[in-house]
């Protein structure tokens, strides 16, 4: 261990009583033994089953309570209530609704008797939403030159070297993510259909079907939450459309799983995609909790901000980062000493 590492660990012990909080929510996406080949330089969405198990062990050895989102809600609103008052807790969550959550994550959680939640973007099992982030990687990796005929003019991208592929992915991702809802279908057509790519191929291959979601939901260890309908960044939508994404996904999921869906995850979940308006909409829509990707630990004060709970992006944390994160040193720096990020 280097001196810097040792210093950081010591410092994290010092800030832990103030910044370590009472618990943590972890965000995952996919669990797969063989992660797909992707364009370099972007945030990782995949962990191996082995890595997931290491993370479970990490919290087991630290004597954590593994809790569901309902239990997390209860502990936040009623801190003096039953059970585990002085024990720290951790909640595992998965975004989007990938089929590997059933194939690889579920058996692991079952073996360890650990509850977890899957936030489903309801248009994936409807086979209506496009999993463009994986389609885009395949398109860029398979080509050395790409030309697009966009409504605002043509775009030609060289995609030969790694650097060019990274740059092309950056440009096209920004377009796909932040285009208006009205122009979105035209954009999908120009980027994918025109290049012979079936828009729903990845949705069918990689995401859970309704039947599989029902199977998972029937196990008390699993919480099915909502991740909107179409996985748009809600902040760029009209208020009416954002409300529809938040509310209609809830009722569709409830209808399919036959039980209340009371937890929500904002698509993407950073400042550019979810803010005060979205927090208010989630609250009005009757969710008990809603999670962002704000990088922080949980504190008793989050009882007043149940629609803006923070999460750690688990695959992004190295072995050393885990301790620095849960002790609060990394979040402290990230949030400039604020413990609760409400904006
Ligand atoms: Zn997502």
C-alpha cells in the first residue's frame, strides 16, 4: 500500500463519523461473466458475477444489514423504529431491467439471502424502447467510416482508430440522449435503421420479458421499481411528458406484476437529467422513494428528501474506492462538504 493510499484511508476514518452516514444505495446495471466488447472510455455498465459476490462479501464482513427499498424507506422515516438502529445498511439496485439480472444476479442474491431491486424501464418489456447505447457501440466498432443524413445536415465521422471511435460515440451519444422527443424517431432512423440495424434487436436480446419480471417479482427478495417508460432524460421533456413517464410506468408495471410499484429511479439521474421539477413529480406520483445517481451516503436527513436519494455507481468503484466512498471521503470531495445533495 502506498503512502498516499494509507493517508487517504486514515483521513477517511477521521471523516467517517460525519460523512459516513447510516447506509448506502448501490447502483448496478448488468451482471455477466463475459462483458460485451464496447467502445472504450465510457462508464462501465457491467460487473461479473464474481465481482458482485465480492461486493456482497465486502459488506458482510463489515456486518451490514442488507435491506430492501421498503425497509430502507421505513428506516429513514422511522429511525427509532424496530431493528438495526445502530447497524449500517446497504441496498442493492439494478437499473433498466436486463435479463442477466435474472440469470446471474438473482441466483447469487438468493444464495446469500440478500434483497435487491430492479428498476424497469417499462417500454423494454413492452419491446418498444430502443437500447441504443449497445446498438451504438456495435455500429461504431463495426465501421471505419460512418455517414449520417441528419435533419440539420449531414455528418461524416471517421471511426478507424480507438480515439476516433471514442469521439464518435461521444458525439452520437449526446445526440441520442438529448434530442427532443419529437425528433428522436427520425434520429434513430438516421443512425441505425439506415445502417441496417434492427432497432429492437438489443432490447429483445438483453432485457427482461414481462414473464421474467413477473417471475422475479413473485420472490419477496426482489422489488420491482420503475425507471420510467422510455428512458428519456426527464429534465428535457415537457412537464406533461415527464409526468407521463413517471406515472404511466408505475401503473403499467403495477398492472403487470399485480402489486404496488413504489420506488423510482430517474433515467441517468444526474443534474442534467433530473432536478427539482422531476423530484416534485415523483413525489406527487405516490412513490415512497426515488433514487438519483448523486454520489453520496445516506443520512437521517434524507427522510426529508425521499425523492432525491443518492447512489453509488458500483462498477465505477475500485477496491480502494469502496472504503473511501462508504467512509464519506470521496462524497465529501465530490459534493464540496455537503452531506445531502438536494439540487
Ligand atoms: Zn437506466
